[in-house]
């Protein structure tokens, strides 16, 4: 039984390029982001990987990345579930602000705490702990059972929603996960054992 789970962070978005806090705002992909999504699909196809079901957030950059990947793999129209539980971390009052402008307004140290602490949320937003509190139950209820049933699952989501999953899959503590950077358009392939633990991990580098 395959028990394959593939996680992909969406391709570069317009606000990634502009160095803006994005969160639940909904910019589209840049030309580079489109190329990254297509490349991710091509690399998966090159490995002979196909899927039985896909999951994504309700944000267009993740959905567009998924569509482009599936087109490259040759599986357009694959059964797909979309849910806000997989959305990016909500940056609250920081959303839409340039990161340098935010540092000028609140100070370098405070912005660093908001970005790189596990359980301190920006005003009106979520911490990584808050994000994990919605991502992980969704994973346990909807994604993991399908993987354990032998269905090959593709998840197209966001840097922080995927961090929450990787923290559990890779058994990382709350300090280590904050240092982990998940590159845009870089598939993470996991194969799970009968006990739901990771037996094999492969990163398809850009």
C-alpha cells in the first residue's frame, strides 16, 4: 500500500514579490509563481507520481497552483476538497502591509516576535499555534484517513499551514519549526507506515 502524501506550498504570489504580509488576503500568482507550479507538476510526473484526491485552501494562489500542477501531471479535474482550515496564517492588522513598513511602525523586535514566535499572534491575527489548531484536526479527520486507506493525496496550501503539518510529520518541536522555510513550488513527498508515522521523505528541490 502506497500511503503517499505530497505537500506543496503555492507558487510565488504577487504579494510575496512585493514583500507584503498576505495571510487571508487573496492575490494571484506571479509569472514566476506560475512557472514554479508547473515545474512542481512536471517533477511529480517525472517520478511517475499520480493522485487519487487533492486538498487545498479557499485562497486562489493555492487553488491556482493545484490546477497548474494537475494539468502538468495529466490529471485535470481530480476530485478536490477546498477548506479554510488549510488557509495561510491570518496576519490580522499586518495583512497587506509591507514588512519593512511594519518594522518602522511597531519596531524590529516586535515584528520579529509576531513572525517567529510559536504562540504570539499579531493584532487581530493568528499565531502559528492558532493555525495548527485548525489545520491539524482537519488533517486527522479528512486527509490522514485517506492516506491510510492507500489513496495518494496531494495538498496545495501555504507556508504556515504546511508548517503545522510538517511539525507533526517530522516530529519537530515548537522552536525548530519556526526556523523551517518551506520553499514555494517545492513538493514534499511523505510515505507513511501502518502506524501513520513517516517511513520515507523526499524533497523535490527547485
